[in-house]
């Protein structure tokens, strides 16, 4: 995995030519922006920066140690939720974006990290993320009435974080054995009583003829995505999609300026195991098609995973957490599409009132029915 951008060039391009301040990436653009004097510098990319290719899986695994880079960035462990956040060299204190706990900067010298292959730059600004969150809050029917007022500070504290993901390609060959079921019909005679008289009738009865089946199926899989973070619930990351992958670019640290990022907590081998879980359904579907007939039974399978390839991605989210009645709730905004997924408290009063209203409506319905059918 080659580093496409010279580190010294990155460091120089992060300094504002106007006032010398640190430049931050401006979401929705490919520019670095100075918060002090407004100078904007374009991130110069290589001509092939939009060519998104997968890397040989075995070579990537074997070369991880050689591909690690020394970090001017700081890898910080949150002792509360276990997340691993990368902070830039100028940050001396911060709060964890996932649980709001203070981060303890207990760092060792010579830290290293594995640079990703590609990054999806932030497209949604912090202010847009706040507006998406407020809109989401207003849509929560079962939430307490005072929720929006109490969490207003949490939305303004949105932190931009790049979350690591793996994607995998693989070609599978599966040998299987099972059974094929073919329907056939027989005519059955039966007797029933109609208007007090016994009548003989016939009907078609379906049966299944089962026969042994075996064979081989081949499937091609592309971009099986697996979150490499454990700081956000997997269900949250799944619901945040789909992502605007047509905006992916080759990894460049300048897109991270002003944002946090996580190191992977699920290594690529563990990620591949999870990716194979996504292949089970399509492989079984291919087997059923290959067996044919009207019904199929699959007794055994043996799958080979060949031509494995991998991409290491950084995907952008705005994340924060709020405290309501001494309980922490987390919410996340997809910084590529604006999709909001969050945890929220439930109003017990609203639920009780809804149940009482339902009971009243049922009682009214019964009374109206009885009045309309007095002899019923």
C-alpha cells in the first residue's frame, strides 16, 4: 500500500499562507479553510485519485506491519467506552465523541497507524448536522416533551469523526448435497353433507417426491462492507447507509484536518469472517436455483473463498451524546447523506395516555356496535 501524498507536503499545506494558522477541511468541498482569515486552499489530488480499486487480501494482511506510518497524530483510548480516537498533534485535551467522557492523553512515543486506502470526505457541515438532528428530534412522537429543550447543547457539541470500515471482494465455489422436491397430484374421493344429504366429491391432493441432489455453484461478491469500529452499535452503522461512495477519494490526511478519526478495532481477518456471513444467503439461493424442482433441502455445503480482495475505508459521521435523567443517549448523523440514527428516551406518560385512549376507543366501538345490533 503506497502512500500517495508526501507527508512534508501535507504539513506545509495545512499552514495558512495568510496568517499561519492551522487549516481545516471544509465539508462539502475539496478545500482547506482558515477559520481566522478565511483563506481557502484546494486539496491537490492525483489524476487517478478517483480510481477506486481493491487490494489483494493476502498481500495486505502480510504487509500491515510494513505499511504502518509514524503518527504526528495521537491515538487515544477512551477508558469509559473503549473507543480509540485519533487526535491531531495540536490537541491537548478533548472529550470522547461517542460517550462524552473526558479523554486522558496518556500517550507513548513513536505511535503508528495503518493508513486507509480511501476516504469519503465530509459533505454535511456541522450546522447542517445540527439541523438534521433537530428535525429528527421533532419526529419522535414517543419522546418526552422537554427532550428537545434539554438536548440543545448536545447538538451544538457534534463531533466530526471518520469511522473505519472494511470492504471485501471474493469469488466462492460451493459444493453441496441436498434433496429436490417435485410436486405431483393424486385424486382423492371424500364425502360431505350438503343440505342434510351426503354427497361424494373428489379433490386433487398435492404430494412431494424427494430425490437426492448434489452439485457445485459459483458466486461473485463485491464490496461486502463490515464496520471496523466497536464504538458505535453495528445496527446504527448499518442503518446509517447507504453511503455516497461515488465521492470516495484516495486517502489524504488533509481531509482529516479538524476532525477525529478512529483506528480499526476489528482487524481485517475478523472482518472477513463477518463478511462471509453476508454470503450465506446468496449462496443458499444459488444452490436452490441449481437444485431446481418445487422445493429444496440443503443438507451440507463446503465453500471455498477465492480471489479475496480488500479496501480500508474511512467514512464520515457527526456524533454526539446527551444526558437525559442521568442516562446517556447517543446519536449519529451520516455526514455524507444527512441520515440520522439515534437513541432516545421513551415517555411513560405518553404510552399510558395512548393505552388509555385505545381502551376508550375500544369501549366506544363496542357500545356503538351493540346499539346498532340490539339483537346480536
